[in-house]
């Protein structure tokens, strides 16, 4: 059942149309990822759904009666004088009112004569309110607030700081905490992971996985979307500038697969129609003035009425290729008794050690992800390897034939006074101007963009310039520091694909767990101990294997406690058990639905194969395409039925 929907939702700013004519429907319990390139209007659509903005052109968003929506913006106001604790406590409006009423009665009882009628009435009222307060969880407010605030990365000293004194990221996290504690029916979150460390993101994932409400989230964190969401809305613009909203079932990985299949089918239908039209036009040309003129004129009329398919638009995306250049030796990197840190700058200062590195040997072709919380020294370690910082102790040895390419975080290695074109030409003196401009076009810089100053670029644009420079270096050992920061999802996908195909050695720092899971063959993990000391450990294996091993070592939760800290219903409050006959009927229905799902999936595979074999037979491809879409609708309905029954 739909609890929220939009009809002809549109938005423009002056003469610029952000989007128009969008229609959508949200069912209770859906967890939806809203994805698309930067600037397509995702935040604007989220604000309209939240009621922060209004739709233009008569469009509207309908929210079912009694449904409460909660919205988290990317930034938070800086004028809130409440403390972090007070802000979180404000989520419990009804319980706070009950608590205030109980305090008033306590004060009145302290002044009343215990023998009079008014005192007895106050005691009765107090007892009833106290019972209501307890039933509604009033005595669990404090542990709930601490659970959420600590989960989102706040420490005990932060709880009583004024919100106005926090950083922008901390203010967003404080508002997210209040929103989670309010537990609205629909959560609307705009980039909720931007200001969370890895531990905070994992806690939020766990919370949202077990939360039973409805979610619409905008995020560039593909791993987060995979873990949390079961539907994807893709937002973008077609070649004619018309905005679209397409719907997919499953998490981010399933969406990528389905999107590729849909575009392949649409292209096949378009090519088949072109071939059909070409044959019809040839027949008409040959016969319009001959014996078969009646047939030719009939075909011409039908051809004129034929609805032309548009060629599927290819989204303008980063075109990135990384070549490993000459082959390096087998041993690419070795460390011996290495200590990473900062040397003393003068007689009055002292050196500062960050951590010691266990002796490691990095072999050619290995892909290492260096992970750990902010501030432990990951960037310092990379700078030590490339020689920008000397080691405090020990040595770094670079192997024979190794050529290093270094991608610095936030475009630190770029000259802010250069134009984009000058920065690219600084890599290779022999690069022709036409070649440089062609390369910049592949990185989404066109026309006057080539002459923008580096200092005037956004974070994402600086990242693309740095990546363009990297492609010219011919490095066989890449060191990358947060390469996906500020990149939108299409650019992240292009970078991930390019690094998967890179035939050299890779050492990268990233919080992008999707990138880590896709690339890393081993992990170097930096952890901060209880005393503040940092240590580095090596895990030989993929990211998901490390997570499984880490979770297996974690202490088990108390029985009945969920990941988000909420407790399951006590045994006596659980729903009554089914009768044996009802259980058998339910199991029979589940089995029948499973068989129908398997049959529909097999049908989809068969239809896809038939479409590939149909070639230029437009009528057949069109019929098969409609059959495929019908089977997709039936499969989605079958899955919904299965989930509801299960």
C-alpha cells in the first residue's frame, strides 16, 4: 500500500528546468536509494518530498494521513543554543511533556497536606501518569539517547557542548541522532554518511537494516546503499534534456546489473526498428511508382504513424584508462623497522612518532587498501613512501623498475595558479595541445573549462584533473589517497572499473568500502588503542573476509538485543503461534510462490536470449521486449507476495 506518492512533480529556477513530470509511489517499509549524477536534482526532489520546497506546474506530493516524515539536510543551522543532549532529548516531545507534568505534581505534593482530598487526587493522577510514562518507555530515554549518540561518534565530553559550538559535520550528526530518536514513519536522508567515520557508518547501517520504517536516502556510498536499500531510483536527463526517474528492485549492485541489461535491450529494440524502417523505406522507394504502388502507399502510411524509438542516451561519464607502463620487478615495496611520524623542525620542538610499521613486502600486482580512522597517519605513511617525508626510523625500499604515480588527497599536488590545461601540460612536455584537450574532454572538461584556474575548481573537478594527470605518468605503482572523495557515483564507477583493469601494483587509502571490496587483495589496518597508541596489522584477504573475521571475534550481543540497541518483544508479548494446519497452508503457498519466481526468472533469461537472436526483425524484438517487461512486473509482484507471506 502506498503511503507516499508524487504526481507530475516539477521544479525550475527561472528559465532553468531542474526536472519536470516526475511520478513515483512509495510503499510502507520500502528502503529506497536515490542516485544520479551531481546536479540532476536529487536534493531538490528530496526537499519537495519532505515539504521543505513546493513542486511547480501543478505537481504535488501526497502523504498518507497520519504518516510522519523526518528530513535530514546536508548542512545544519549554526544558531542552535541547545546542548547535544538537549537536542537529542527534544525528540521525545510527548514523553517530555509527561515528565514535566510529573515534576509539577511532585512539587505540588511536597507542599500539600497529605490528609486533604486534593493530595489524594494528586497521588491518583501521579500514579496514572507514572504508569503511562513507564509504558511509553519514559525510563528508557537516557540509555536510548546515549546509544544513538555514541553510535554516531559522539563521546561523553561532547554531550553537554552547545550545538552552535560544534563543527558543521558534528551538527549534522547531532540532527541525525535526533531524527533517529524521533523514529518517523518515513526517513528522508541527504548524504547521511558524509560526516561519519567507518565505525559510525557501520552502526547506522545496522540501525537502518533493522528499522521497520520507510527510507529514501541520497548517498554516494555505494556499499552503504547495498547494505541498507532494497530499491533504487535512478534520476537523470535524457539526450533531449528531459528529466527521468527509473525504478529498480534490489540494492546498488543489482541496480548496476539491471541498468546494463535494460540499456542493452533498449538499444537492441532501437537498432531493430532502424533496420525495419530502412527496409520499409527501400521497398517504398522501389515500388511507389510501379505495379505495387498501393502496397507501397499503405506501408508509407503505416511508417508515418509508427512511433519512433529514441536511441538510448549514454550518460556523459568519465573515460578513464590507466596503463601500467613498463613491468616492474617482483618486489615493489619493502619496509624495514620503519617508524612513521614528523621529525623535529628546530631545537625547541621534538619529533613525533605516529606508528611503527611491521616489516612488509609488497609484490607486483598486489592491491592493498590502507584503512583506519581519521588522524592516525594514513596520508603521512603514503608521503613517507613517496619520499615527501623522511622516516623517523628504519627504511623504505622501492623495487627495481618501479615507477610511482601519486594521487594526493583533495588535489594537494595541483598548482592553484595554473589553468586546467596548463596543469595537464606540466606532466609531459611532448604532449600536443590537441591531445591534451581531447584528454580533458574524456574527463568531462570542455570548452572554457580548460582555462579555469585550479583554485576556482570544486573538489570533484580537482579530483578529475589529478586523475587525468595520473593517466599520463605511465606509473606501474599507484599510491592513491582518497581517490573517490568528491566524485559522484558515475565517476566512482568509472574509476573503480579502470583500477580493476590496471595491471600494476596498487596501494590506496579510502573510506569507500565499495572500492575497497572491489579492489583489495589485502588490507593494512591502522587501529588506535585504549592508550591512544596506533598499531598497524596486515590482513591477507579481501575486505568482506576481514569483516567476517572481525565480527566473529566481536563479543556476542545479549540475547534479544538488536543491532540498533532496541530489544525484541518479550516472549509473552509475541504473536500467538500458528496452528499446524495454518503452518502447512502457509508453507504450501511459499513453495508455490518460489516455484513461480524460478519459472519467471528462467522465462526472463530465455526472452533475453531470443532478443539477441532476433537481429533486425523489429516486430519480433518489439513483441519480445513487451513480454520481457510483463515478466519483470510479474516477478516483482511475486517477490512482494513472497516477502509479505514470509
